[in-house]
């Protein structure tokens, strides 16, 4: 990289106004808040390009002078480590890109920029009678694009047809500085010309037989920088009638979930153990963790039933009857509340942003989250592997939360295991670092698939699959030949 003064001069030539900052207080706002992640190098500058042209010039400059770039579009504490760097870097902040220039009710699709949060998108969709599936109670500053491009699961599994949903068409800049559009947006013609001809940029595959959005999706900013996406929306329910089902084991709920999801009955659906449920409810300030936890069975399943614009009451009636029949066959009871939790309250909390801080961090200040994909029938054995390891480390099971989320119409499921800890206690930090490394290794050996590896998980899973790791390096060499996007992030 060129000298500091020359770099400063060239960056300011590319960016307009006050778009470049080296203020220590400003840089501190982008720190990685997780003490579990080691060896993170803070950025030397925060760059805030105002448009695609400036962003492209920034990437071209990075290729010319050997500058390392990291990218962020969410605001607030960055605890996952997606923008964590191991080398000197300039952080590109796209959180101010908040345009939602197009909402298409007929095709249930809209176009958004990287800085749009879930609260902002829901507010923009509401007048059109639309909504968007979202992750389990995301924090206020979470970027929608950051979430969906990371394939973060939502609580609405039967609205997902592919693991990449709800992403439709995309525009991004590869690491080599080339702008590329995928899906229906790939052409021919401009977006406006396509819409005039009846197009809606809703297809994700293309142009032709290519599917390049999958190269960028899940890459944590190491392959390209997304400038906008079109995202598939859903009709907003007119009526919602959520229920809770309780069981003393996860196995007691699994047959019910399979039978409900197979014919696409119901809407939102997820499973929490009593610890995770208490953490989620407690973060809203409605009660205390212990009283909520103590009132619940070991596992609870939320099953929402909804009616939409056409005959909503009848839709809810017949679906409730069918789902109740399934519950009866499996010895389960659908209730409006369990313990101190009302189904309606849990649904409301789960489907709205939780506030400035992640709800998982409310109990003790921080939380180690280990998450992976499996099939629902195999989830219990993988959870048991983790629980055995928890006992070996002397951790009480009552402190560990579990969240099981069916995805892609329950063809698979996301399992998240949560251990809240105090980030101010050095012994606890050392404990969770060791726990993460050992747990990821044991779970991988047990068949867990880490499709979104963070922290220790990335090193472990790549070592377990060297051929895939070599393929990843080759793909990066094609689309980011000078390695300007977070170079070294996944180096073993």
C-alpha cells in the first residue's frame, strides 16, 4: 500500500464532501463488540461513498494501490464479525444508503439499498398491504441486505422456496471493480425499460444460465459489494391467530412440525427451549428471566395461523381445524398461552426489531451463538453433543438457550445454541473461546453443516473440507484477483 499521506489524498479525491473519516471516536463505532473474536485489526479510515460511481472508483483505487477494504451496512454493535479484518483496512460504510425507490404490489417485490433496516422496510411496505419475512427479532440497526445476503433464517419457513430467498435480482461490484447485475435485472435493457415491458426483476437466476448472486451471498463481503437488491415481499396478514405447543423434549414436537409444514399449513413457526424463550421475552423488559423460564415446559413451538385479503376468517378456521387435528394425533395441545407467555405476545416480539442491542445479549451482557444447518430429525442428537460438552466445561444447562428454525419449507432447519456470558470477566471470555472451538469441531464431526461460518467455525469447517476451501480460494482469485476485499479473512 502507498504511504499514509498519499493514500489520504487519493481517497479524498475519490470521495466527495466529508465522506472520509480517520477520527478515532468515529472508528470506534465500528469495532467488533464480541470479545470471543481474536486478532481484529481496526480500520484506519471510514469511507462513506455517496453513490455507485464513487464506490466503484473506490474499488478501482483499492486494486491500483493494494488497499484492503471491509464493508458494513448495519449500524450499532457489530458482534458477528462479518466485517472483522485481520489486516490494515479501510471500512466502507453503506449504512446511509437508505433508498427504497420501487415497491411493486402486483408482483410482491421491492428494491432496496444496503442501509435499509427492517423497521424502515416494514414501514415502507405497510401502505401497500405488504410485509417481509424477518429473522427472529433482529436488532434495530440490522441491515436487511446484510441479513438476507448472509442467508439468515426467517421465522416464516413456508414462504421460502430456496435457501437464497427472499433475494431476487441484485447489483454488486466484484472485487475487480466490475459492476454486475444478476437475475432478471441482468437484461436486456435498463431497469426502467424492463419494467415498461412488464418485468419486475423478481427472478434470481440469470442472466442466461448463470446464478452469480450465489457467489456473493454468504461471502461476508469477500467477493463483492452489493449496491441494491430486489427482495420478495409477502401479503400482510389481515388476521393472525398464533398458538403455543409445549413438550418435555424436542422429539415431542418434531413429528408435529413435519406434518404441518409438509402441506404448507400455517405461517410463522419456530421452536425455542424455555431458556431461549425467557431470554427473548425478558429482553423486552416485560418480566424476569427466572419467572418466565420456570413457568414453561422444556420446549415450546409457536405456530401462527393467518388469513389474508380473501376470506381471511374461513382460511383461519379450516387451517386451525387441520392443525389441531395434527396436534391431537401427536398428543399435543394448541393453547393461546403457556406459563407466563401468551402466544400473541411471543409472535409480536419475534416479528419486530428488538431494540438497539441484540436480545441475546440482554441477560448477561453478551452471548456466544453457535449455529448450523441440519435436518429437523437430526437436530436432537446434535444438541445432545453440545449439551454433553457444556457439562464437561462445568456450565449449567439452565444458562444455555436453543432456537430451532425450520427453513425452506422444513427441508432443513437452522439450530442456534446460545450461551450468555459476562464480557467483563476474563475467565468467562477464555471459557467461551475454548468452548466455541471444541463445540464447532464436535458438531462438524457429528454432521452439522456450518453454511455461515464465523469466528472459530470458519477455520474448523474449512480444515474439515479442504477441497471446498481450495475452490473458495480459486473463486476469489477470479472475482477479486488483487484480494482487495477483506484479504486474509479466511486464510488457514
